[in-house]
C-alpha cells in the first residue's frame, strides 16, 4: 500500500527582496531553498527568531509575496498555477490567519457581514441560510451568535483571533497556516487559542502550519517542529525528539531560552 501524498509540499522555495544597501542590483534572500511537507491532519510548528524568514515563507505559500524559485504543491497540484487558473479552488487548499487580527478585519464591517461575505463567495450561502452558516462558524470557534453583530473594536484580542480563524475555515481549507496567532495575547488566552486549534485539527482533519518564535507555544499541539534560521531550515524533527535531543546549536539556543518554572 502506497503512502498518501503530502497535503502540502514545499520544495526548494526561495524568496528574495531588493535591498538598496547592497547596491543597485542587490538582493536580500529571506527564504533560501526550504523543503517542508505536511501530511493530512498533521500539525507542524515552524519556529525561529524574528527575521528568520518564517512569515515570508507563509506569505509565499499563500501567494502574497512572489516566489523566486522552487515550488509549492497542494493536493498534488502546483498551487501557483492553480491560483492563476482557479483562485477559489486554490483558496480552498490553503488559508492563512495573520498575526495582526485587528488589522486583518475591516473596522467598518460587522463580524457577521465579514463571515457572510466569504460564505457567499465560497458556496452561495445567503439570507437565512447564510445567517445559520455564520452562527455555525462562530460556534465552531467558541463564539456566541451575538458576536456576529459586533464590530472588531468591540471584541477582545482573543475574540478577534477566533473571528480570523472562523473566516479562514469558511472556505473549508485543507491546510491552515497561522502566523504568530498568539504572540499578542495573554498567556491564559494563548492556551485557549492553542487548544481550539488542536480541536479543529482533530475534528476537521486539518493540516496545520503553526508559526511561532517560541518553542513552548508549539510543544503541546504540534507533531513535528521545523526550526528556521536566516532563511533556511536547520532542523526538522518529531516534537518529543527535538525537545529531548536537539541536534543544531541554534535549536539548543532556542530551547535554552524557554522559561522553566
């Protein structure tokens, strides 16, 4: 019996930016030849300090920044080509939740309207059917139906992050990428969001790429951890193995920085 193909496969990914400090034709390589896969239902933590290239990698996968070299395949298809041919199909493969939940939501749009707009574009849900679908989405992420009538500024940071997750789930994606989803939240709220994500992964058979700068954030919810440093993956291992016996000096330095009570 052959193994199922990865639900997300990143091969040789390279992303560079113009850098005037390096001269007229200077380039800065933010992501340098990264290979990474996600299996169906797997949670992978992508960790590293600020500036290591984690967020750039995520934005390249969802098409926010251009890819200089390499390939991203989702469900066996080239995601870049699929995005050109059928953007909605590409959106159903991979969705992203950004770190700044406040900035990712339109401050003039009520929560229910924002979610309803995505549902209408995804499956044509309108009217009472759309309202029921919005209520179901909110319930799935632990919010009340009454939250649909609120504006983003009327929500707490944790509630806004839940709305961002609900909006990503509205298109029923195969892969959910979360860029530092808990870094701006209190520790108790962080735990709630991470528990929510783990439950969603189990219930929906989602593949999750969780980006963080803190290894402690990914320890209890990820099957594997990939460590990124200066645009490259320096170590990838099952979570327990990586915490027990890291092989790269940078990984050991990250672990040494994790607070211990």
